[in-house]
C-alpha cells in the first residue's frame, strides 16, 4: 500500500507541476506589465506613424475636448475659434533641435498658419523653448515633448490642463 500512495502523490505532482509553472510564469508577466503601466513613452516608441497619430488624436479628444479638421492631409485642432496645425514627430532618443523648430515654422509659413501644436517624443532643449518664446508675438506654439511623456498618465493630463 505505501508504494501505491507514493505513486499517486508522484502522479499528482507530475500532473500539477506544469499548471504551477504556468501560473508562476503568468504572474511574473503580469508584474512586469504592471511595473511599466504608467510609462507612456514606452508605448509611444512602439507605435507606427499611423498608430502614433491615432494615439495623439485620442489624447487631444479626451483631454482637451478638441475637435479635428482635416485639410490637404494636415490635421488641425479646433481650439475655440483658433485652428492649430498639429505637427507630430515620433523619433525617440533624439533632440528636437533649432533646425527642427525652424522646419516647423517653415511648414507653418508655407501653409499660412500662425498657430501650431507640436507633439514629439524628442527632447526639447532650453534653446528651442527660448526660440519658441522669442517668436511668440508672430506664432503661437504649444508643445508636448519627450520629457513630458516620462510622467504617469494622470500627471501628463494635469500638466496640459494647466498649460
């Protein structure tokens, strides 16, 4: 009899072992996902250009209640009576340089737009921010950039409600 009970215990362990391993493996995966759930930039870096634009539009629609207008393959955000050109840039681990800022202003000039909203995963240096402030009388530039995307979603939304 003792050998039969040992055999039953051994069989139970053999049958339950894969189930236990699977449960532990899934728990580890869940904890890894939860560890990064508040980091928006990790998700944005994975987006294709189309998914990135969809994410931005959904963010603006939920956070700002902006309406959108599409003209000649451009997206405009309706900000009260103002239509802002939306400029999107999804290149990570790069700096948004003065040349990039001038490129955006050039795009605005070519389209006859004075208001622009820049959404980029790049890092804006103080020089670029100062440049945007210096052209503030001619162009109204709002921006969300890489450093802003490293906060959790609640802080991210609160920052731009107070912008």
